[in-house]
């Protein structure tokens, strides 16, 4: 038994926790006019957290808190990306939240606690730690959705999100408890050991697996556990949708890795969950892409597009190989990059009391602002997976992982549905480029948003021309951690 | 002296960089600057391809001007370029066409000039990439990326039904290429983790897998060529595209399909290609004969030329799948000749459309009396389209028919019918548009072509004639490449039992 616990692997989380409390209190003494101070503090905290993650990073896994917490390469990479994503989100969301009276201390405190939850999830080496992080994230997100308390839609979305989220958490918890029953431990590394050796209560283990996969399906938003996604995406204030749709996917990917690839990664169990993931993946691709075609609301459309992307992500995971996990991680990074850009542009088009949610609001964007239209064009082609944008390589890596294990027919299904998916992404391009604008109000954005959005959009093509570093990072991170 | 320069990379990236530079001229206030930069970019882009021809070694087999750099090491994908005689001609054709397209749009395109020019320049660079890639994934990336600028070109500057045409164009071609993507990944695993053409050419494959891969490739390339019955996107795209779009589409883009057959299908899955050749030949003959008849009844000039394109491209696929030297060389020559002739015909229709804003044959009549210079040039291209000896159109068709006779007389007979149909629909259209009495006052007010239009059409006319009477410079670069290709095809890749 180790009595002295090294704290340094958890420095980023500790720093974030302390600063979140400080900001929560400090904000009480800041007047509405000076709220920008809270904003600055939050961004500085996140930047500091990213730096800490970077400098405490290490290639070999380090366990601490009696093996409840792990700091490995995958955790470092995902935490770093999470911090960067949240910083980006807050920059994009600033004008929007100011205009809607959401630019308050609570928003930032909740964002920080949600980030903390994600980081704990990513670094969890124990089912309790994992659950703790998950609940911290979820509760913060429920509150964020309901932050606009006068909005009926937002309240409804929050209720829906809360109830279904709680149900999912319950399932996950139930699965975990059975896992404990079957193996007698909650620690992920030990679970991996035990399940690989084969436990006596194999049936209980498989039963646990079903609940865990269902719980993860809920959190990812994969069919048939996707019902909350469109309503929450549409109902939540756009800035919060941006939050929900992007950074938490890193954490969701991490717990999928921890639970399925690590804890239950034994050969016999992979065969069990591969079938479940396969059904979820194919259904997500089908329903996500087909339903997205019928949407007229952009947020809702992106919600269904998220569902189909999660299907692709699951395809990478279900291969059960390091390459496949690496492809999944690459996919999730690319997905978050694209989602940030898309919602960033939606937020940019939204001004005053006007929400740019309908597809028709994008008509003739090329004539109003060629640069933003071009960025959106890149993002849409990337979502559709057309080279030379990075979205193509994400799909390529996943398809390769699937073909490698001999499931080429799944790859054929996946590409057929991406063809269908291409249609609704193209429709956005069509609206922006082929149609005449409805109103000619020029788009205004602060310098920070403009720069970040441009970098975000161009990253899609730059990473498309040079995808090698990111791909290697993902594969290495997974290899070093699983 | 040219050895040091990465000429192929220049051929790809000079137009693309020029295209991006054009975008920076901004809105239509600086339209003239955009035009000038675009023209300089296009000329430079062509200039860097000329040393390729000058430095091309006729005796040497394999690929020349090679460049090899690691690109995505995680998947063993390399930035691997190189050309043989077939790619050389297509690269020259592509870079040359770009100049014509930029020049042809000079006064005609008045809205969003910078974006228009940029789209064409980028497209030109990407297509050079397709023709020079020696890594299957690099090939695929360039092949797919060409869809984006073309989609924008048709959709933004096209005619009234442009949205439908652009979507149809994009989704049709995407379907084929996505399936071939899966096929490429399967091949990658079969070859032990390599996308290099050289490795794929060597990998033995069982027959069933070969057939699947062939079908996937066929979906991609047949849609692009386009072959009957997946040709229906082409008339829509052509009719709605602006003149420049039609020219590039017909002159170069369709060749991506033919080139794909030559570079991927034949050498990678030779046994399946031999096995399924009768099917492809049948579909080609349907295109040649049936589509020729369809062209006859068109009332819209652009549609007529579009169908004529499909019919002529049928000759290309026919020639490729005859598997003899005449057939394949004829197919490549036909591709180049079709590039000149169909490009010129679309430009001619563009000249008329700019003045009259109609493409209906019925709205014209007696144009020759008002535009004599134009009529003479148009006549030449019409004759070339009909395959008149002495024009470039004759050489390719003649070679393909010769190749066909060697295989089966009746195939040759069916193919030869096109010479009659081709003459019928082209000359009949010409007669209705150009000859007879002046039918209405719009025609009466027509002005003959200006110096810019004359230069564009004149250069094409010269090339059509030169290629017709002296095809040697075009044919000689092909001999070694084609015989190597045929050696690949005749060599079975079935695993030894």
C-alpha cells in the first residue's frame, strides 16, 4: 500500500478546482460592467490549466490516489485539447452571451466545473472517479442549458436533458455495480487484468457490458439512445449547444476507451461489445444522415449530423485494434474542430435578438461576407469528408481500421451513408454560394473571434494537407495508454 | 538544366497558388486585376509543363520526372509523382485548356470574377495532380478534390437550373468515388500496407476480389467518363455550366475517367478487366450508337454537343478495353483530340450565346452571312467532330476502329457507324444554325468575333489540323507507355495455386 500519494499528476485538475472556486467568489464582487474581468480570469485559468497539463505530461502512465487516477499520454492529449476547445468556445460565445444577459459569473463557473468534470473523466482509472467526473460534467451542463430561465424552449431542453441524462447515468452505474459483482474491483487496470484472465461469472460480466454500452450510447448520443440530442441542441442557447456539442466528446471518447478498450478489452469481451457497437454505429449512420436531410433548422441538422459522426467514431472503436482506437481519437479531434467552427459561425451570424438558426439565414452568405462563407464551405466539405479537408482523413482512418479486421461490407455501408450525408452539407454550400442574400447586413465580429474563427476554418484544410502529426499523436497516445 | 526543378510539383502548385492569389484581389471592383493575375497564372502554369514535353525521354519506360516524399507515414502514403506518355499529353492538354478558359471568360464573366478565375486555376492544378500521382491515395485526394471547384463553378455561374445540375454532378460522381475508396483500402491491406501504384501492380489478387475491385473502380470512372447508362448527369451539367465550365468539363474532366481506367483498373486488376471487357465494350458501343442517335434529336446546341461528347468518349472506353496497341493509343489520342474539338465547340456555342442569350437551334439560322470568320472556324470544328480525315477527330477514331477489327469485325462495324451519326448530328446542327436565310432580326444584328475570340478559336483550329495531318508528335510519346501498360494487362495476377 502506498501512503504517500504524488499530487503532481493531478496538478491541472487541482489548479482548475481552486481557480473555479476563486472565480465563483470573486465574481460576487465584480459589477456587471466589469464582468470582462471574470471572463479574463476564466480564460487565464484555462490557459494555465493547459500549460500545467503540458508540463506535467509524461509518456508512461503514472497512477496516483491509490490507483484511482491516471496520467498517461492519452489523458494529457485529450485534456490539453479540452482546455483549448473550452477557451475557443468562450471566445466564440462572448458576444452572444453578452447580448442575452448570460454573460454572468455562473456561466463561467459552470463552464469551469464542466471542464473539471471532463478532465476527471479523462484521467479516471477507477469507476468511481469516472462516475464522479461524469456527474460533475452532466450537472454543470444541465444548469447551463437552463441558464436562460425565461426561455420555454431552453427549460424544456434542460428537463429532457436532465431526465434522460440521469437515466443514462443510472444505467452506467448499474452496469458498474454488476462489474463489481463479477470481479470484486472497481479499478480499471485491475478489471482489465481480471477480465483478461476470465472470471467465473462471465454471464454477469456480459450483462454488465450491456448496461455500460447503453449508458455510453446515451452519453455519446448514438442511436437508439439519441432522442435527447436534437431537442437539446435546438433548445439550448446556441453558446451552450456549442459547449455540449464539442468539448465533452473528448471526455466521452475517453470513458469509452477506459471502459471498453481498457477495462473490458479482453479478446472474448471485445467480440461481445463489437456486435453492440456495430448495431449502434450502423443505426446512427443511417438515422443520423437520413433525418438530417429533412431538417430546416441548422442546429437540429447539426444535431443529427453529430449522431452520424458518433456512428463513424464507434466504427473506429469497434475494430478493437490500436489503429482503430487511434482512428477513433483522430475522428473525435477532427469532429470537435469542425463543430467548433460551425457553431462559431452560427454564433457570428446571430446578433441582437436575432437567432441565425434557420437554413435560410445562410442564403447568399458569399455576397455578404466571402471570407466567412469560404470558412463555412471548408467546414461543410470537411464534415462531408471530401478531400483535401481533414474530415476525409478521419473517415479514411476509420474505414481502414474497419477493413483491416475484414469488415469491408461495413465500410461500404458507411460510405453509402456518407454519400447521403454529403447532400445536406452541400445544401448549406448551395444556400451560401448559389442563392441571393435575404438581408445585406454586413457581419461584424471582434478581432479575437475573427482571428480564431479563421484559424479554426483554415485548420481544416491545413490539417488536410498535413494530417501526419495529428494522426501520429493519436495513435501514439492510444498505444501508450491502452 | 531542368533536372533540378520539381516540374510536376510546379505544374500542380503554380495554378493553385495563382488561384489563391487571385482570390486576394477581393470583390468585383478589382475585376481587371483578377483577370490579369489569372491569365499570368494560367500562362505560367502552362509554361512549366512545356519542359516536361521537351525533356521527355521517348525510349525510356516507366515513369519520368519522379518525385517522392513521405506524406502520411501513419498510412505509408507518399507524395509520389511521375508521368508516362499518357499523363504527359493530358497534363499538357489540361494546362493549355486553362489558358483558353481564362481568356474566354475575359469580358463574359462580370460577377464574382476573382472567384471564377480562382476556381478554374485551382481545378487545373488539382487535375494535374490526378494525372501525375503515383500513389493511389494521392490520386484519390486530387480526384475527389476536383469536385469542389466544379461544383461551385456550375452552381454559381450556371444557368437557370444550375442548383439541380450541380448537386446531381456532385452526388453522382461522389457515389462512384466513395466505393472506389473502399476498394483502395481493401487493396492497401492486400498489398501489405501500401498505396503505391507499383506495389498495387505487383500484388496478386484472387479473381473474386479482382471483380469486386473492378466494379468499384468502374463505378468511379464510368460515371466520370461518363458511360451509358450513368451518363445522365453530363447533359444537365453541361447545359447549366458557364462556357468555361463546359469547356473544362468536356476537354479535361471527363478524361479523368479514361485515365483512371488506364492507370488503375487495367494494371491493378488485369484478370477482371479481361474477364469483364465484353461488358465494357458493349456499354461503349451502346454509348457510341444510341447516344449518337440521342444527339441527333437535341434542340439545344449545348445538349447536342454534350451527347456527342458521351458518344465520343464511348470510343475512348472501347479503345481501352480492346487491349491492343492501336486501341489504347487511339483511345488516348481520341481523348486529346476530343479535348480540343469539344472544347472548341463549346466555345463556339459560348460565342453565340454571349450575343443572343439562347442556345436553341431553332432561334438561329443564317448566322454564316453575318459572322463569316466565325462560320469558317465553326465549320472546321464541326468537321473534326464528325471525324473528317485531316482533322484530329479522324486519327483517334481510325486507330480505335483498326484495333477493333483485330478483335472482332462486328465491333468495328458498330463503332464505325458513329462516323455516320457523328456527321449527321454535327453537320445538321451546323446547317440549321449557320446556313439558310437570316431568320430573325437578332441574327441580323450579330457581329463577327473579335480579336480575342479569334485568337482562342484560331489556336484550337491550328491544333486540330496539326494533329490531324501530323499526329506523330502526339503518338510517339505514347508508344513505350502503352506497350508497358499492355504488358501489365496480359500478365495474370491470380495467385499461383
